[in-house]
C-alpha cells in the first residue's frame, strides 16, 4: 500500500512503503529493542574510548535530555587534580540503560511521592507544610495548574529509574501534536491535561504498544474536546497519527502515483460520516461526547483499502494502519534532529529505527537517546527545561535554601506565574498547551530567547544562595557545607582549578587556556577576589572565603554569554 508523509514528501516515500509490513502490535520488552544502521547505539567501549571530558559531555547530554544533571564530583575521580580527571564509572552507559529500564518498587515510589507532595501514609491528604514543593491549590479544577507542575517535580526528584524516564516520556509526548491536550482551546481545560498525562504514564508503564495507545486515545473525551466535530476528528486522526496531509497541488501523474493522498479528501469526508453519531456538546453541557440516534449504516471506503461504518471502525483503521509507527518515529525524532541542517541525519536515523520494528514509544526514545548519531554527531539548541533543570543537579541546588524563584514554588513559577522570569509560556514554550504541541525547534526569536537567557542567568546562575550550601535549611551545596563552612574539596582548589570546576559543572568542559588566563587576570588582579599566600618562599593565590559568591557569579556571567551554553553539542573527534 502506498502511504505519503507530507513533511518528507516524495524523498522518503519509497522507504515508507517498504516499511508497511512492520507490525506495530506485537508487544516486547522495552529493554530488548535495539536499532542498527544510522541509529546504532553508542557502545560502552566506544564511550570509554573518548577522552574524559568528552565522556562527561556525552553523559551530561544524555542526562540533560531528560532534564537531569551530573555534578563533576559525582562523575569524576578528582583526586589526581584537574589535569588528571578520571571517570569513576567504566560502565556508565550500560548502568544508565539498566537504571532506565528498572522500575522503582512501590514502597520507593510511594516514599518519593509522599516527600514531594506532603502526603500521608495512604498517599492522600497533601499537607503543604510537609511537602518538598508547593503546587497550585485552587479549587477550580478547570484552571488549577497542578497537572503541569507534578510531572516536573517528579522528573526532578525521582532517582534515575524507569519511573523518572516514564514521567519524562509522558511529558515529552504530551507536548507533541499526537498527544497535546490543547489546553489553549476553549473546549479543553486542565482536567484534560491531567487525563492525557495519566493516560500516557499508565500506558507506557504497562508497555502498551503504539497501536494500543493510539486505539485507546482516539475515542477519549480529551481527543474529542480537541477535534470537536466528526469531520475534523477524521482529518486530525489522519494527520496526527498517520502523517497523511491533503495536498491540492498534486499533478495528474502524482495522483496516480499516490492515490491515498489524491483521495484523502474523500477519506476524510467518509470517516466523518462514519463518526457522525458522535458530537461534542456545548460549553453549557460541559463539552462532553454525545451520541445521536442516527448512526451511519452504509460501509464507506477510506484510505484506499478499508471500509468503515462506525467511528469505532475508523479508530481501528487508524490504529492498525501501516503508517502509524513511521509517523510516531517521525514526530518524536523531529525534536532531536530539528531543522534543515539536520535533515539528512534525521531521515537516516528515522529510517533505521523504523526498519528495526519498534513496538512502543519507549523503544523509539531508547533508540534515539542512546544512538551514536545523537550523542556524538548532533548539535541542537537546548530547551529551557534541558538547560535550566540539569543545573539544579549539577550545581547542587537545595529547595530548602528558599532563594528567589528557586524555592518551594519553583514549579508554580515555571508553569503559572506570568510575572516570573522562569515562566515557560514567556519563552513561547508553554507546556501541554498548544493544539499542535510544541514546535520541534526551540523558539530562538529575540523575545523568546531573551526571556530564556534572562531566566537562566538571573534566576539560576547568579542566584548563588540557591546552590552554595548552608543557606537557611539547605544542606551541603556547591561551595559550603550545611554548617556554612567552605567545603574541603573547594578549599583545596586553586583559583584556576575552581574556574575549571565551574566550567565543568555548567559547560561540561574545562576552560580553554585563553579563557582561564583572562578570567584569572580579571578576578585576581582587577577584582581582588584573592589573597596572596606564601609557602616555603613560593607565592600563590587563594580565593578569599567571603568572595566565593562573587567569584562564582563572575565566571558564570562569562559562561552565560557563550552560545554553546544553550546547545547540546556534538563531540569533536
């Protein structure tokens, strides 16, 4: 059967046709799937062959993709000094794969959820005084932003595990055209955000196949609240899940070559007729799915090969179509290889993954995230979550420091506070809001990026009290202990080494010679942030204990102006 994907048009049509035989309905363990060719995974041996700093860069790229970070002290054995960094774990890639495939026990999961939300032993009755974070408490469930906040809190606090991974995958998919709850629409609300997110989490958790998940989402209230009419429902089902778009510009020869596209208007009309028994009620009736007493009884042809009578038949055809899995791969991979410059890589990796027969969304994410092409050879802009949230880990942020927007309300500020620098919608990056989901390319227009840049600089990097340690009820941090004393490791670093330490934790590389020299001259000679001490006749500089905050901010001021800070970079080989 010929299928057609508008976004890649004729260039990849032939490859899509050869993949029609892939059966998306056979369940398999997520850890068993592996892709080859352009999507081949980075092996442990290949990872270990990289220089130490590049291993850290790749590890941080992997972690950062699912919004987590790794402090340099956790990754490296630093006992040999900054000039002799050695990764602690020679099995990092394999161990990470194993961790992301391992579910937390119910007791572990319950413990984290209780801590995050201040729940009692029955996982009920949240108490804000006991909770690690504060969430929206408005009683109006249609506007309460909590469903946007809880996923981010769990991604931040869960240990590296399949449960963290599932929360991230669910958040990712809920921001795509396939599963966005489209909260921006009048007929959708925050309850739909919660419905979609819980649907994604529970289905991925149970290793439901792509086919099973699409078949389940199509008849849902959340999907009908987005589509609203039978005709539009059919159009969006074909576009969102099969990648079939109408093209009025086909020549007569192209119509013969691609009949499924040529007849798509008729397919949409016929599928709409099959679904005419269903409709969305008015706002006054709470936008529910209603039924008429006049169902269609005439079999109608759609997509050149299937006859449908009812909307249930349409659901079955879409979920069982051969374009379903290729479309799922395409939608997801566009975010990891965005833009025209990465088009060839994107198509090659996409083809390789589809050829390997993924059964679940987890299969697709595993193939992309661990591929050599993504980890070693791809440069792309980081989203705000990918730049901001990993710093919470790598800089040893502690919510108990209660500093600025990085206090217990951090996720309220990110999702609901229009006056906050870290408000996602202020960067044109609202979560689970747009009908078409987030665009694959991170918004880099002047206003969007200006707000992004300001938020990372002012609310994270310059907010030293949030991560230095010993502030309010905070524990050990990047610089100080819980007792507000300089950490012995930090005290042992020379000014040059401390500059490198800051670079590693934020930029995942040490400073270049010219950067280190210029910063040293500025911080030591211009700013006078050090004292000169003499040991056995040799003078050397020591950072003044009360100047670590300013020293740190000055280095971060420089780093925040580097374009590379806002990108996941390829590895130079």
